């Protein structure tokens, strides 16, 4: 009986550990930088229109990546534009580069 309880505790602990690792992997995946996540902001940045709620949500989710994007020559001029700065201000996104 004692061996059965020990095995049950071991299995339970293993399952809990696997669930914790899976949750951490989901959080890490959500935090990855992906410039394509900012596509809902394209019209606002290109045309100067008011950014959508989705744009602001995505911009704030990717806020930790903005400095990295700014170092990329493909994105730098896009993100340094007056419209991009307006979008960042409207969405209360102030990256610290």
C-alpha cells in the first residue's frame, strides 16, 4: 500500500511539473518578438488614421520588442515616422530604448 501511495504522489508531482513547464512555454511563446503582430497598426502608421483597439493591444504586447525592431534597418524608418510616434502615443506605448 505504501508503495502505491508513493507512486501516486510521484505521478502527481510529475504531472504538475509538466503542466508548469507547458504554461511557461506558452508564456515564453507569447512574449516572442514578431513584427507581423503589428500588422493591425499598418493603416494608422502609413495613413495617420486613429489606431484601432487591436493595434494598441498588439503594440503593447510587443512593446518589449520595439527597441529590437528599431535596430532593424527594414523597420527603423517605418517606426521612426511621425505617424508611428502618434500611434505609440495614442496607445500609451512608450518603449525605453
